[in-house]
């Protein structure tokens, strides 16, 4: 989603040394702008409980940013009518700006777990599951389910409690993975323990609902950008809206010079490698890919803006095979709008993520036209074809990825516009 430039911000390059500017956008750190004008005022009374989804809590994400919304610390970039009627496209995300002190603003994204229509359908299905045709207390229905009753009585989030949920990261959960979810859960008052002794009953319901509908806010909390992960900063939630730091969409690079696109392609390949092999021994992989999952900061750094389709395999503890698990489904299993689970973990190839990005993303960043017009080596197109072909062996695909990185590296620009690696790139062959 494109975020238009804020008219009250002067050039960032004029304000900052670009070598550390990469911390500001996608990690959500403030950009201090001298004599900056505030964002235009808006009527915060327009934040109705229905629009935010607060009328449905505790069947929601959380309430950690509600005070910021009502204190005008979060303002929509393109403000909606006072009635907050949703546009005809049934949109799920909104561009906004966020501040801590009313003078330093940064772009953010406010997003729903799913579209408003799917939320309504899911709420209706919850009532139907309890034999209620018109309306019901959706919270009461979910609290009465065996899945929630088991969770509510436990201080540990166990694999049996998430079994049958369709979110990709729960396809083959280990206890270590579930412990990390609880340990990093931002929406509780006392975060930091792998046990849920400090969770209230409403906290547990909100966590379970989020796990069932959309894993995006949980991935951003489990693997924060401040620890080197390629995800934007998570700011919190209010009702059924969640907020994280904003970036420009990757497609904005398509008309850019080859050097800029080569750098983005290199980063995407490198990021995908780091997701598969990291110090935590979690293999993060893509279950599906489109250009929209990646965003680009003003300094050129690539982030994964949509983590809702990322699967996770625990390389340390492993996972149970499908034959060892009972296929448990209930009303929680289809709340995301789909009851289709991702393929079993044992079917995930080591090269799956590379095949997806080469086919659906890199082929748009680097094309055969660049061979004629921009001097791109023809070998890049050849290796992209190998990388995008699932019939090739894992060994050949991984070899193609390394050749692509080695070939693209000399095309990457080294200047002040790429603050995430400048001036280090001037003095190190690594860049």
C-alpha cells in the first residue's frame, strides 16, 4: 500500500546521516522534524466502537492502542467521512500517521484481521454453531467450546489447543514455538513469561481468536525487527484493528533503474535464506507469495509487510507427522474465511520459498528487457528460470539462488540513498 509523502516533513537526507536512517520507518522509530506542522486535525469522536470492533471484544485482537486513537496520536492519512462508512471495495487496511509527542510523526498501517464482510460472516457462523439463527453473544459461544475451556484451565499453550486452526504457522507447532508466542504476546499487562499465569480469561480468548483468524500481529511480536528480523514494528491493536509501521509497496520499484531493482532482488533472496536458517533454529517459509507481501523503506531496506502466509517448522524440536495427530476441527477452524489448511510439514521442500519468490516476485523485478537495455547478464534470467521451476532438485535451485546473488551483487548501488548499508558498503566486499 502506497503511503503518500507527508507535506510537513522536509527531506530526510537533509536532516539525517543516511547510514542510520533505516531505523526510522519500518522499525517504527520517530523521525524528529524541527518546526514541523502537525497533521491536520480530525474528529476523534468518529471512532465508533463498531468501526474499531470494540463492540465485539473479547472476540478481538486487543486494546493496547485504543487510548492513542482517542488521544489523536494516531490519525488517518486520508481521513474517512464522519459516519465512517466503509468504501465499496470492503478494504481491510488504512494509511495513517502515528506520534508519541504530537511533533514527530511516522507512517503506519491500520489493518483488520480480515475484511469486514468476512468478520460478519464469521460472527454469523459462530451463532449458527450454537444453534442461534439471528444473533447471539459470540463471546459466550466461543467461551463454551471445549477448545477454549481447555485453554482457560491451562497455564501452558499446548499443541492440542491449536490443532485444527488454519493459520500457516500452526500447521506443525512445537511446544517451543507456542512458548515463544506466549512469551512475546504484547497484548497482556505482564509480557515475558512462557506460562499464562498472568493471563486473564479475556486475554486467553483474544489470543486464541487471533491465532484462529490471522497470525500477522503474532509473527511481528515473535520476530521483531529490532532483533534483526525482516518484519515491521508492531505497535498494538484496538478491537479488531491492529497497527504496524508502514513502508512503500515493492511495486513502486518496477519503473526504477536496474541498480535499485537488483538491490531489492538481492535483499529478498538474502532475507529468504535467513528465514530458513537462523540462530533460533526456526525455519520460516512462504506458503504463498505475491509482490504485496514485501515493502521497502525510504533507505531501500526490504521488509516483509504481510506475514499472514508464513509457515514455521521447529528445526530443534521437530513436529508430529499428520498420521500422529487427530484432525480436530471446530468453530475456530474456519474463522479466517477458509477451512483449507496448508500442506503437511513433511511435504515442505527446502527450496519452496525460493521457487515462490523467483516465480512471483523476482521475475517482475528483473526481466529479459534488462538484458538488452540495462546490461543485465543473461545468466540472471537463466538462473531465475531454474529457481522458479519446482521440478528442479533442491540442490539445483539453491545453486541458482547463490549464482543470482553473486551476479546481482555488483549491480547494487552504494550511495547515501541506501542508508541501511552506507557507508559500510564503501569499505567492505561484503556489500
